[in-house]
C-alpha cells in the first residue's frame, strides 16, 4: 500500500466543504477538464486532453470556455419487463437512449493571484437523464402545483426533457472563495455528468439516497494543499424557489422554514494517493406524497439529515479502492412501516458501496462495484423511479428491506474525446417480510387488492454506452 502523509493542520472535528467547482486531486484545481465531473472515475487512468470543438483555444487565456459531451447507450434486463427495475436512469429495456446532451459555459475563478477574482458557470442537460436533476421552481414545477415532486417544466416528450443543474457565480481571493447560486451536491460519490462516472448505471445511493442539487451560498476555505473545508446554507434538496406550502403540523420547530446546512471536509494526502470526503446536510423537508389523492395540506414537515463519506485509496500502481458509506433519516415521514422500538414516523436509509478500479492498459480500465442499500421504512425506493418522480403512471413502492447489487464494467478510451462503457450488473432484493409487499423487478401488474408490484426478487442487466466530448 502506498504510504499516506496527511497535512498536519487536519482537524477531523471540522465538518463542512463542498467540492463544487474543484477537482479532488491536490494541485489540479484549475484544470478545466477536472472541474468536479471526474469525481467517480478511475483516478489513475491516464486522461488525454479532449479536443474542444466549440471554443477557440486563444480564448483560454481569459479562463472562459464552452464545452460538453453527448452520451448515448442501451441496456436490457432478463425479466422481460419494459423497465429495468431499480436501474433508475438507464431504465428502458432494450431502448436506445440519449442519456445526456450536456453543455457547460464557464469562466474559471483564479485564486493564484493577490487580487479578488470572479467566476461563473451554467450547465444545460437535455436527454433522458434530465429528470433526475430537476429542481422545484426552476426546471420542475412547484410542489403544490401538482402535489408531486420533480414534474419537469421543460419536457419535450415522455422521456426527454431539459434541465439546468448548475447556475452560479463565485468570488474569491487567495485561500477563500464564496459561491452563490444553484449547484451539484457534494453528498455521495457518484455524480450526474456522464464523464464523471466509471459505470454506465448508477448506485442505489445516487439514485435513491442523496439529493442532486442545492441552491444557496457556500464559503470555501483552502488554507493549504490537501485540506479544504466549505460550509454554507441552502434551501434543501433539489429545490430552487419552492417554499413550504400547506402542512399539517405547524407547531413543528421551524416548520415554515426550509433553511438547511450543507458542508463537506476534503482531505488529500501529500502524495495524492489518498482522499477522504466527509459531507453532511440537515434541514426541514416535507414528506413526499405517493398517493395523488392526498391534498398538499395533509403533508407533514420534518427534519431530514444525511451524512456521507468516501475514502479513495490508491493501493498500488493502477489499482484503486473507493469505499463509500452513508446514513440518512427524516422525521414525520409517516411511512406506515416502523421497526420495533423505532420512533413513530421516522424514516431511515443507509448503506455501503465498495469500488475497485484496475488499469489494464493506458486506454482500458476494469471496475467493480458492490453495494448494499437499506431502505429501512420503504421510504426512498420505487419502481420505475422516473414515474415515481413525475407521477405519470402506476409505481411499485414501499420496499422495506435490503437491496444488493454487483456491477462489472470496462472503460475504454480509443481516442481522447471518446469513452465506451460496457457493464454487466446483477441486483437482488431481500424484503423484511416475504409475501406481503411489492417486488422491484419484472413486469409490473396491479393485484386485486390494488398493490402495484413486479414479479421478481432479482434481475440481470447488460448495457453499454459511448460518450463523445466536444
């Protein structure tokens, strides 16, 4: 194992820092290709500079650039279902999908001078992945307009829509910067941009466990290389302008206020071989309503908190391990499923995910992902996830139990602008009570008692996509 040397200034008690707009490898913070998106890839895979086709190179001196990518793929399951179970974004069985047509425009912040500087960024995402990044009040309707979360405002068809997952400005000088606007979450390991993930499909933690975006203010402090802390306030999970609508428990502390804390601590060893991220958020959220007949005034407000951590460790030359863990809970969730001794109305979800990346050649890497995701109260998972978000069809939900998944994948970079990602995946579900609830795989049907369910406990999935950067 490569020896680790942490900076002496590290104080683990500090919890805060969002890596928005920053690379995760020490010393790479100003490289435009490393702006956040490369978080969940093989860190030891050599990366050539892609040829940028939209912006003249002479403008790079101004630290302004426009770039993007297109990601298209196809995948299928062994159960004969139209949807690929809880594989949430690559969800249509044997249907070619343009997951992402992604465009970034930015002016990078320069902190290497003694003067104050400014930066800005806007991201646009069109495709079948766009619904995952929708924020209420921006690219999704407000909650009380449809009594549901995430219904897209800029959709062009049932599966394709446009989203604006990032829109922010920042100012800074030296080791301090402040960001204001709409930005990706630091919670968790995997990311929305396709170029930032090793695997074509996503983990349960990404799909069902964490938010995707926040809107607020973050202050970033980086007193020395390898130590970064940021702390700020937001208006909650996947929310742009939505306040608290009607709710049934106005006496709950801060019930009408959705101000939330968000932060992350990032530590990098002096030789760059190890990285540790600790992130947290806490604030009031209202409980999602699955039943469309329930009026918005009947919903409850409760505190939702989450803590995530991941440790990236370069075990040897071209062999890297990443271990991710998370735990989250929400009060007043009113799930209807409670464990013995559990506080009434409390929902919990937690789990562990282990990644290994092995470089085979300079252009080919292999990876594995093993995950356990616990939906303790059947509060977070649904099948199909897309329909659960926009309320367009019947959805199977209330999966009280454990989800397990194993993925095997390759990343092949034949040219600097291309990435090809084949993947084989196996998922299975172990419920707390067999025979009493819905199943998350196989063709959907509605039982005589009104239960929407699949017909299988497990599923094999095979898929592949290709990314072209421009």
